[in-house]
C-alpha cells in the first residue's frame, strides 16, 4: 500500500473524491480525524492539524515516515477521544475491517460535533467477495441500503450516498472474477496499468466524482457516503 498509494489511480481517485466531499460539505478547516489512516497519504495531503488513528503499528510507522506526528494507535470502535472532538471524520475502506461496524459508526457519531461531517468509503456487493477481500482481512462488503441503515442507526443523517468506481466497474468485475478462479494463497492484486493508462484512469475517476456529486451512481465496486451529526438533537434522537 505504501509503495502504491501516492500514484496508483485507485488510491489517488479515492482520496480526491473524499477530499472533494469534505470541502463540498463545509468541513475543510475543522479538526479532522482520519479513522483508519493506513500509511498516511490522506493525512499528508489534508494538513490542518488532522489526526490519524489506526490499529496497525506498521501503518503508524509508515505515517511517521512521512513526517506525520498527530497519530494514535487504537481500535476504531473505541477511540480514545472525548465526545464531540472533531468537526469531520474520514474513513476510507476501514469500517469493513472492524468486527462490530455498528459500534464503529456509533463511535464516529460520538466523536463528531453537532453538525459535524462523516465521509466514509467501503467496498460494495457481497457477491464480489473473493481472495482480494480475504488477503485484505475484510469482514464484509456492503450495498448502498446497508450503508444507509448503518449510518442512520448511529443517529446520523445521510446527506450523500453513491456507488463509485462506476465507469471502470466492468474491468474491476473481470479482475475479481478471475481472482476467484486462481489457486493458491489469497493475495492482493492491483494490476499494473502503466503510467499513461494510470493517468487516464485518474482523469476518468475525477469526472466520475463530479458526476456522482450531482446524481447517485447505480453501481460500482465501492460505496461513498456523507453523513452529518444532527445539530438539533442528541444521538439518541432526543
């Protein structure tokens, strides 16, 4: 991940989409938590004193290697922060790793200030499950309805919900189906597409990001959502 995420189209476009949604929903300068910060690319690009949390010591060390220091080694469903600590929480392909995703969503709601924004990305469709998911230690994949149910169950209001990786979904589908036919140990496969195609895919995904902010996309290998902690009532609905 550390060797690819600064340049590979999937990582670059995922960060770009998340960043655009943070800005579009009015949370670019507020205290931000990257929940499941991985090896730190989003943190490094965001700035503004953002805090990174991850349960992997190796990930935290990779973040430190980028010169990042506002880091916490912890479980995302039991974050060591006070209530209403952040104006924005970003979670890019993290929730699917947590055993109790409902507890994780409720924890995000606790951490957000009233009016705070949650930007979350997760893998889509259980029928896409394969060696890639096993190697990445996923626990589940989602549908858009399941993501909505997860967020509203935590007391959050869903502002935006769409599938992503829409235009290249047929190619992703072909790769994942081929993976299911392979023998041997499960492993992560990120096909080498070469620099020209990589650049083209990044531009295509940027166009998709603009489109998805206008109209929810009906399919894709990922789901992106924006939810808000209500201003006017507590997390228990009161």
